[in-house]
């Protein structure tokens, strides 16, 4: 507990804090929290700040550091203090970023990287700011003034967050005026909205068509300004000629995942960019597995990656592996040594770090092996290949430029010793190439015209081009775009594995995660993901998107693409007293009021129906329009409303077990103010369909930044992220919808499988003369099972949420020749895909 305001220890702290420049009120505020006050006191004493003649602004920053950086180690915190004192950190935003950076990086601090991450030295003119904002808005394909907040938020995820906030806002508004015209008043629309029925669900805007998205993304902005095939410069003219001869001037891209885990939502952008760019230009895209680390790779990851790419709607022109080229890569490594562009090094990791400047970031120096004779390195490399060295005893390093300011030119490792068998080459190799040696050369072998990657590889571009030129081979052009990140979740494979092993989630495909297999199981259509990604656009700026924005994009996609079924999540029995026991009325209803192509369903209306427990309460109020004592309410699409008469309750719990109502089926009853959902009991037709489990997924983490939680991300886990509701009820039209959706998906998957096999057959054979061939062919084959699962059965539970069938469900009627309906042994499990937008017409 904090000491009282008049406590001697508090007064002592306040006086101390005033001595560094804080005002009385700010000093008192800083003294309130024992933890941060103690941290600030240690900072003052450790750095003798009383005698530094600080100004108030610096004192405020130090107080902010004490609050936000209380968990930092003394050395890390001292570095931040130094950055405040030397004037690099000038704002509390910079303090926040500095704390995050220091918490995630070990000492010594890379000053250049720290400065970049915290906005040190950021400067931009009004003209430059306007140009940057205009480019960002164009590349992200915003559609109108309703995107203003999203645009400002997105720009704050770039280095423009360090610009003056007011100037940034004004620049965005100016760009919107230029693109969309003056902003229109929203008041008339608000008045119009009041005319809607009380329980109406507002329809979101239609999802963007793929054609319009393609025009926006692939012809404008970052992707629209990429070089033409063959325009990337080469060290020799004949390399360009050979490249054009091999590619015939056609775009060639590649998606090169490392098969050491499952793909996540961020990879969907890479898949969309690489496959989409090639398809837009009538070109080809490889799926190339970067399988150069046998210690981390598993067969299930290879299978899942291909399945995910195909599920998203893309078919690789060829499926290749970096290991396809191990022989070629080894020959080029030997050639690199012969050209005196590589050497075998026996330094330890600690020695390499020290030679690169060590903790003091001092002068760099070459290791003692850098000048060894070429013939000696050739002999040593042969020893590495033959297994005469253990891991860590010898490496092959590229002889680059130790004087470069780019760390990716400081003699990177090209080969290392690994004694783990490889899944394809088995025990053939004892040495394996690194990413930095492999990636650019495989791009070269496959004549990649556009090597598209995310901006964290910008620094690698110099090394990429250096190696191609050093070996005098075709040099692809690497171009970098901003990656896609979602807030409120984690994508680290290590952290997800911990969640799985510790039982916080069920597996890698748990719908609370944002791996693509999890999103698929949750029921999100692949088209919705691609629509979301294309709507964000492609630029050099990262897309840091809130999960709520992602889910809204899913709603917009589902709104006009899935059927609507009557559903009650928590059913309560209702008896319509004035209807006979054998009353039966069949009602035909559209599956979507605005999409007649989806068809209709027939539902029975009987004396016994079920409504949702949330649609009835005993205490009425003026703003409550659903069923209550003395109230009349409509039944959605039924011919007449019902009026409450009485109810029965469980004596022990007081829970309502049955409601008795009267059908207002005589005369012309007044139109009710609200309509509620219902399903009827009619055993002959199998109504209602009882759902054994309905799984409702909430956010797995409580905050927008789980990684910042203390002591780690586990502290941010939401213990109530999974809700399971038993015995929800759905209209009997569910069975026909499920059978048709599954059958249609099987037909489409068969068509796509045949097309995929045709593409595979046409693409057989090496792209370039002399490319490797293999005695075995273990390329995964296209299968219908990769494209279809029970998640294709999607619907909107009317006024409830969007749902899909989980893979745990057992539905015999999905088999060919089995009629629709519940069969013995069936077990129905639904997953909530996303909730509906809040319905203002339904009072809680």
C-alpha cells in the first residue's frame, strides 16, 4: 500500500523528485506508487541526477521510464536514462518503445537499431509527410471517409507515428479530400437509421470483388511499381539474355516457407502477394520449401503448408525444395572458395561476436582464418562435408565487407555442420547451407523475376545481390513490402507450442489461435481472408491490424454469402395454449432475404416451440421489447404474434422451464414492436435439430499486446476464452443445407484437383537446362481432402452469430447416398465463426 500523503517517507520522495525538475504535483504523483517511486529513486542516485541541471521535460521522461521500465534490468534501464540525458528520447511515446525494445533485446544495445525502433532523429517536412500519406492511402485501397480512423491508425503503425500528431491527422484528411471529395455530414443517415424495425440487423457493405481488389492491389502502389521482367540489372549481359530465354518474359515468383511450423495469418499476405502477383500477370509461382534445417522440420508441416496454400485457392506451378539444389549449392560453395570469396572459419560464436565489435560496439576485425590460403579452405570444407568436424567446430563464411555499415555484410555463415539426418536426403549430407547462402541462389536457379519478401529482409538485400554477383550467376531483384500483424494475439511458433503443451489451447488448430489451420477450423472462408488482405493493400508500411477489424471483415464477407437459419442458443419451452395438440403449419422461408439464389427452407410451426432464454424475462421495462409478462411479441416469419400468459419455474433454482402463451391468430393483430427467434417441436420431421456442442470462442488474450505482459504472455491469457453451450437448437432446414454445402464443395474440390494435377503434369521438368533432377519424386500430390472439410457448412444463426460445423462432428448424411437428417451415432458440434454486429433494437 502506498504511504499516506503526509507520511515522512512520502515527503522525502517528493522533495527528491522536485530536485530533478519535477513540479510539486508531478513529484507527488510519482511518489504515489511504491514500486515506480523506488525505481525513480534508484535512477536518480545511480546517475547523480540532482547535479545534472535537468529541465522539467527530461524529469517527466525519467518518471515515465520509472513507471514503464520498472521490470528492466539495471543495465537496460541505464541505457534508456542515457538516451534521455543525451536528448535522443524526447517523448513518452519514445519511452514506451524504448522499454519494449530493451525488454526484447539483450545487451549490448545495437544503437542504430535502437534509434530506428524508437524514432530517434526522425524528421519530415510537410511536403514529405503529405506525399507519404498519399502513397499509403492509395496502396491500402481505402474506399471512403469511413476509413479515416483506420488510415490514421495504420499510419501510426509506421515510422510516421513519430510525426506531429496534429500534422499527421491534417495530412490524412487532406489526402481523403483529394481522393473522395469533401466529407459529407452523417446526420441524415443517422435519422434514416431510426426508421428501421427495432430488431433489424443492419447489413454491412458488400465485400470487395476479387476483380476490383486485383486492379487496386496489383496495378497500383507497391506492386504496381515493380520492375518489368528482365529490367533487373545483371553483372553480365548474357545473364539477362539467358534469363529472358528461360522465362519467355513471364513473371516467376515463389512462396518459400520454412517447414518448421504451421502458417499463420501473416503468411496469408505473403501467399496472396506472391501467387496473386504471378496470376495477375499470367505468370508462375513456385511453392519452395526452405528445408535447410533438418533439426526443426517435420513432415506434418510440409503437408499443412501445401494444404493451406491450396485451401486459400492457389495452386503452385511447381513444388520444389531447397534440398533439390543441395548438390548445386555445394558446387557453388566450392566455387566461392576458389574465387577467394569464402573461407572456412573455426571461431566460436563468442569469438565472432567479439570480432564484430563485442559489447562495446568497437572496431571490427577479421578473424585469423579470413586470410588462409584458398587451397587450405578447400581441404577444410571437404573435411566438413565428410563429417570430420562436429557442429560448431567449423563453418564456411562468405568473405564480404567488414567495413560496411550493414551487419548483413559482415562475413555471414554460408555452411554449418549438422549431423541430423534430412527428411529427403537422409544421411547424405553432414553440412547444410544457411538461408543467406541458399535463398538468393535458389531464386537464381528458378529464374525468379520478382523475389518478394517482407521489410525485415531489407538489410539482407545487399548480401543477396553480393553473392549472386560474386558467383556471376543470374541475380533476381528482391523487393520488400510491409508484413501483416494482428494485435491481441501471438504468432510466435515457440509461444504457440507452449500454449499447446501446457493445455491453454487444444492444438495448433484451436480456433482461438490465428494459425491458418485454426482459422480454417473456426469456419472462416478462404475468400474472406483474401478479401481482407487485398483490402489492406500492399505497401512498404507494416499493417498492424486489430483483431476486431479482421473479424468485421469476416462479417462483411459472410453477410451476403451464407444462408440464415432459425436458431435458439439456450432454449426454453413455450406452449401455445390456444392451438390444438396436433396443430401443424409448414412455413417456407428464404435462406437469405437479399440473395434469392441461396433458395428457401421449410419449417414446421406447432403448439410446442422453443425460444431463447435471452428473449424472455420476468421484469419488464420500457426499453425491453421481447417477451415478458403482459407483452406481445412476434415470431420471426410466423403468421401471428404471441402474448404471455404464464410460466413455470424450477422450485430449487427458480429457472424458468416453460412459458405459456396465446397465439393472436384471430382478427388483425397489431404489428408487434419486435420479433424473436424460435424453432418448433415436430418429431416426424426431426425438428428441432439439437446441437450437442456449440463452441463460442472469445479472445484468447485480455490485451492488445500479450507479449508485453509480465512476467510473460501467459499472464495475459483470458481464462474464459472458450464457452461451450449444450443442446442449442436449429431449424430442420439445417440438414439440407449441410448436405448441399458439402456436396457442392466436393464437386468443386474434384474440379480443382483435376486442374491441379494438369498443372503439375504441364510443369514437369526443370525450368532451366542443367537444373537438378531426382531419382525419387516425393512432391505432395493434390488431393480433394486438402480442399474440403466440414467447415464448408456455414450459416448465420438468425440474430445469433455465424456458425460452422466443427471437424469433431459426426454427420452420416454427408456420405453419398445417405438422405438428409440425423442418423444413429451422429454428434453435432458447431463453432462460432464471429458474432453479429450489436443489435441496438434488442435491449439486454
